């Protein structure tokens, strides 16, 4: 390898921060997915939409295995939960000649994803009297056990829990903002429009 190539490779490695913790990987994926969703406004060609579909799918494949390793106080943004609910493998979508409903992903509200298991991860857990809040990452199996505990009515108290009806999507502190735009302003594949 030439000296110039070694120098540029070393510079590129030093310039790119290492993302190794699960919450850093998920936060990075959140930003990338939101950027792709927002960029669909500017691109009406089929190739860009295919690229966006593949990028979003790739980021989702990074997030899925890490969800159980996230810290208990980490809140997964609504649009990532909606992506997990709506998105299918791009190969399958290409064969079916369908597009994911990007509008539904971007415009998802808390009420749309409240029944998803990932939505429960960032919610505060009622620790109960005399119980400490766990410091280790919250596991999906822990959520199921906690949910089973809250279904019982201890000491005659009501455990009626209304489904969250938030009007704004949840975002992590470092996630992208800019939900003011809606892809629905364009004729989208979900509405029967296929970019050319």
C-alpha cells in the first residue's frame, strides 16, 4: 500500500468516531432513517426511492438485534417503531412491486405504536413501594413480566391504564427533528403513485 493511501486511510479512521454501544448504534440509525424519510420530498425518481428503502431496511436490521441491550431509560422514537411495524424486506417488496408506506412511518404518533413491545421499553416502570429501578438494560422478557404484574389489582386499587394518545412522536435527545414536512404532500407510492 502506498504512503498516500495509508495516510488517507488513517485520516478517515480518525475522522469517523467509533460507534460501539447499542444505544449509539440505535441513535445513529434513528438519524439516518429520519434523514432518508425527509429526503424523499426532494426525490421523485424510482432509483432514489429504492435506495431509501434499502437504507431504511439496513438500519432496521442494525436496530432489531440491539433492542434488548438498550438501557432501560432509552426511548425508541416512534418512527423507528413504526418502521419495524410496517417495513418488509426490500426483495419481497420488489417482487410484489409495492412500496413501504413511508408517510405512515414518518407521521406515526404514539397512539399508533402504543401496542408494540418496543414502545414499552422507554416508558417508566412503576417500581412499586420498596423496589429499586433496575440499572441494567431492560429485557423484553422483563417487560412481559412487569406487564403481567400490573394486570393484577393489588389491595383493591384499580389498574386501569388508558392507551397513550400522544399528539407528538417520541424522539430521543439526539434524534433528528423536522417533522413539519409530510411526504403526503407528494403523490406517494402508498397513494398509488410510483416514481419514474
